[in-house]
């Protein structure tokens, strides 16, 4: 899947993005460390990113997990990530997780991206339920979920444990086909 928007485009992870992914993660380490600690940890050096991307490309091909990158059109800088993960093919359900770089935060890129990926997952993958799990303090992510048609379902008790912190309760939002 490749989709163009006004200032950026969205496409599936590819081996050629290892260096750019390393740059994105190290530049945005403060934004990623709490909710994307594994992605950050696995992309701290170009070599780590190379292995990470190889794994993600394979998972994409095997339909176990789908990672997409957002890239600016002007200079092709990687500015965001969006995962379709935790796939349950029997239930026809998956979770979306996303992160955007500080340089484009608040510009509406992620809302457009979540809408596009949601449509793709419902139509192409034939999923019936998509989930977004977010902490109540992340107002921007909650806005993305709500503007993308997701509705609040419930609180997930002790759902996520950031590095060096106690488990956090998270909010579950869902979109149904």
C-alpha cells in the first residue's frame, strides 16, 4: 500500500528505510520511550535498525504485523510510524499503534493516516474490529482516535508498563466494520 497526501506519503516498511528509521527514533527518543520502548530500543543504531526492518518486512510479507512509514514529500524524511499489530485472524481484529515526529506534531497527519490505514485494514485485510489503546494523558492521540471514527469502549487495567514505571491503565477505542 502506498498513499499520497498533500505534504507526505504513507508506504509499507522497506529495507531502504533502516537508516531513516534510526534517525527518526533517535531524534524522537523522548516521544517514543514511554509508549514505544521496544521500537526505540531496536533502532538506536543503524545496524539495529537494519535487523529491525528486516524482521518487520518479513512480518509484513507473512501478514503477522504491518508497519508503515510516513515520509515528507519535500525531503523524504521519515516523520512517523503506524503499526497494524496484535492481529487475530479468527476474530478479524487488530490494534493500531502510531507515533509521529515532533517536527510535524499537531498538523493532522496522523488523523489522515489512521483513517487511511483503518479503511485499508477493513477492506483489504477484511478485519471487523480495529482497536487503538491510549493513555488518558495523551490528548493528541485520543483526538486522532475520535476524529478517525473510533469510539471509547472501556479502561484496560494495568495494560501497559513503560520502562521504569508502574503499570498504567489505558483507554480502549474501537472501530467496527
